[in-house]
């Protein structure tokens, strides 16, 4: 199996929430190699690999090519490249190849809803969703494998069941899990067709002037920093992304916003909010762990540093999740309260603003 290429072919797992990119900048590892037969007729490289890599979706292969990870004779090629006899075709990744079964681990789960087809879980901040480079154990997937270990129909190593979407390690909130292949196919189509309902709460730096708005802009890996994503100026680069936002509360130098995802690109909310000048509070990867707005007084700096300590992560919570049940056809809608760190953080800013107003 090729990591990050494998996916359920019935669903588009590129349509996921805020995936955490991993791997060291500039370092690539070989995951697949093949020498093209002498009698091979010209064929697109994405089609060629799709027929040879077990359980790899063509969409994933195309994305790998777009990111420069598909090579022909040691040179990056696009999906449209036609393979020729004796070409050496390789797939590279920014993480070492790691093949290992998911081991069930007794990790507490916060289960919001469960039936025979689906589960909805509330992920705490700090929990990695899926095993990957540097995090092969202690993930939500390992926890699910333990919880469902006695379910004869659930195999944690089968990509046709399990998580339908993902969120970052340091983002908290709701995720839906498919317990059957049919459920995953049905839910995957809903994410692909953008019919799910997903709303987030985020605390961002600065005063968001408009009460509501829509952010559009293709998102792709930042060519200057492979650990970041960015909005691309060229409309031909990256994947389309749409985020709707609404101001819930202005708290001086920060603003509490509600973000509704129309698409689900990697780091979408974090990237889109930065794009309009409002980096998420304490988002270290995108610079939100610096004091971006406010005064130069030492008392204020101490206050913000105390806020960073209270919520030592990007202030982002996947608060609501709606979808159509894959078996009953019922519209399901779930809400989770903001976790304690974000509640305390927002209350601290409220207190600061009220005291400042009295000065």
C-alpha cells in the first residue's frame, strides 16, 4: 500500500477537513518503482499507475503528480505524461514508506452518536487522527480499532470503512466514522458533492470588519514552505476552496468567527483566514503564535502570553456536523460544545476588553 495515495475509490478523500501535512521539507522517499515493459503503448502515467498500485485512487495519483511526487526517469512529470517503453516510473513521498497494520489501542473516545452504520466522535485537541510519519500509534484510528475490535464487520486496516474525513491534530471537534463499506461510500459521496454541513468556531487575530463574507481561492502547497498551504494567485494551480464566515463576537484585538466549509481542503480555514489578514490565534504554523495585534505594553504582552498558555494550539473547533444517514436517509445534525481551553481563552479576552473599557 502506498501511504497518502491509498483511498476508497468510491469516494474522494481529497475532500477532507484540514489535513495535517507531514514530512521534512525537500526530503523525498521512494514508495513505488516500476520499469515500463518494452511493448508498452503510450498511456497517461496516472492511468498506468492506477492499474498497478493496489487500492490507490486515480485522484490521489493525480494529486501526487501535481505536487511533483511522480517521476519518470528521475524527473517530475504531470498526470498527462505518456509513459514510454523502458521508462523508470517512481512515486516519491515526503515521508518514509511505512507499512504496518493498525494496532488497537485502549484510548478514550468521546462518542456523540452510534448505530450499526455510523459513529460520530468528538476529537479532543492534541489527538492525531490517522497514523502517519512520526505518529504510528496513539491516534484516533487506533482508538477506533480498539473500540470496534469485537465488531466482526469492522476491520481497521480496511480502507473501505473508517474515518470519512479528518481534521488536524490540534483542531478539536466532530468527525464521522463509517462502520460499513456502503456507509463509507454513501458518506464519501456527500463530502464529494459538498452536501454535508460543517461549521467551525475560530478565534482570529485582528478586527474582522465585515459581519460576514465568503473567501474563495485555490489552495495548494506553499512553494516556499512545504509544511504550509497557501492561496494561489494562478487560478490554474491548486484546488478550488470556498469558506463562508460570520463574525460572532469582536474582542478588541481578536475576533470570534464562525466558518462554514463548502469545500474541505488541507488547512482550508487556517489558510483562507490568513489570506484575508486574520491568522488564527496561536496557529504556530502560520505565524499566529506571535503577538500580531495590540499594544507594546509589557502588561499586554504578558496577557497574550498567558492566553497562549491557556490554549496552546490554533483556536479552531469543528463545532457542527450534518449529513444524511447512509441507511435511513434521515438528516442528521450534531453539535459539540467548544473545549475548555477555547472557552477559557475567549472568556479571558472578554475580561480584558471589559476592564480596558473601564480604564
